[in-house]
C-alpha cells in the first residue's frame, strides 16, 4: 500500500491518522478517523517498568506460584483425559441410560 495517500494529520492523544472529509454533504470538511484504533506498541507499555529493580524473593515466590498453578492444571487435564478414556471404554451404559437398538 502506498503511503502517499496517508494524511500527515494525527490525533494528539492516540496518534491515529486523520483525514479531512465532508460529512452529510455539508460544505465544511470535518476531521474523520482514517485508521482503526490499535493498541499501543509493546515498548511503550513496558517502558514504565524499565527502571524498576527486581526483588529476588518476590520473583522466586511468583515463579513458585506459577509453577504450582501449571502443575495443578496439568494434573486436572490428565484426570479429565483419564475419565474420558474410562467413559469410552465403559460403553454406552455409563450414565445409567440403556442403549436402545433400533
């Protein structure tokens, strides 16, 4: 896409490209949004954390919590898969509803 058709006018708060457009057939042009809004770049979001010091004790405890959460999720998934496999092996009468032959 050629960048020559883009307007140099940008919104001061969200930096979205703006273009002059007549709305409602009126003679005076009004600024209208040209690009859909997008989230800010990652480097801008993370810039506020750039100068912070890392507390090793907090980092270790946070990592331990994440590991415990992942272990619990893996165990729950393994139990769910085991129950599903058992239900498949048991056949159609698992829930107490007899299988009807047509």
